[in-house]
C-alpha cells in the first residue's frame, strides 16, 4: 500500500466516523432526520470522490496528480470538520440537563 493510498484511506475512515457521530448526535436530539442526513452525506461524498478519483486516475499527468490528491484530502477534511461540528452542536444543544 502506497503512502497516498494510506492517506486517502485514513481520510475516508475519519469522514465515516464523523457521519456516524452525526447520526448519533441527531438521535440523541430526538430528531428523525438522521437517516436523511446520512444519505445526503454519503451522496455528497460519493459525488466529489468520484470526480476527484477520475481526475486522479485520468488527468494526473505532469504532476497534477498531487493537486487532485490534495483536493480530495482537503474535501474529506472539510467534510469531517463540518460533520463533527454539527454533531457536537446537536449533542450539546439537546442533551438532557441534569439538575
């Protein structure tokens, strides 16, 4: 396994963990939107991943492969940060208050 593949795999694992935490945060909030949220996140990730993978495999001549790799990792990172932030907001806002 090359280093690039390892970085991409780690990015996907972190992104999927954030999606699971988002669904957990929404379920704690009592929201029925967790499956819709998971579906939207997976479709969004599939769309930008397919585009980046295509460009990485087919249009990576002359050193532009590093650009597409960086773009894919950046999109996965942004997706991770947004999902973690939103799941924390949902969990903290709707967590049961102890008296």
